[in-house]
C-alpha cells in the first residue's frame, strides 16, 4: 500500500501493509 512520502518507520509498514 503506497501513499504519500512516509517516514523511515512508516515506509517499512507500507511495504507490509
């Protein structure tokens, strides 16, 4: 689930989400 620019931690969650 990719959205707008996410933070380092958020980026990891985006890949798993």
